[in-house]
C-alpha cells in the first residue's frame, strides 16, 4: 500500500483532500501538509514528523516544482528508496493515486503520470538553490 502525501502552498492540498473525502471514506493513507502562515522552519519540522510516522512506500504530490513544499520533501526523501515525488498535481491526479494506492508504488506513479501535466521528479534531480527564504 502506498501512503500519499499532498503538499502545497496555501490550502490547495487541503482542498484536494477535502474533495477526495467526497469520493472515499477511507483516507487513512492520505496526509496533507500545507505551507500557509507558518514559517518555513515550522513547515520543515512538520514535514520531518510526518515522514518519520510513515512506513513503506510514499508518494508525495506537490503543487509545483522547486517551491518550498517540494524542496522540503525532496530533501527529506532523497535517500529513501521507496519514495517518489510528482509535481503540478490536480484533484484528478490525487484521485488516481487514491484509487490505485493498493498497488506497487511504480504502478501508482505510472497511473498518475498518464494524466496531462504531471511530472515525476527523481531523487538526485536538480536542486540548485535551497535557501529557506525563497518564498
């Protein structure tokens, strides 16, 4: 089973989660972390805590490439073998992941990537500037 983490600027990820709740009562494997009014340091601490609580395969779905939510999870997961990150997500992408979460991580990612606009960012991909003040 794949654990899904939705992350974004503002409340975008929470909105996707709330809409997923209309389609499924079982969202135990779906988590959200939104960068709102918290400091980047608080966001990072919450992300670390969330990652520490998750075992097995993890799919992080971020709103945009190179944004702080993406960079935070990328940094935390870059050495984890059973983790993937996709960016430019929409509700349809999250629903696709949820409907397939019982499958292998690679299968779930491929199903999500079949949707237009979504991109996978592999570990080891470029992150040139990780200054915490980029937002």
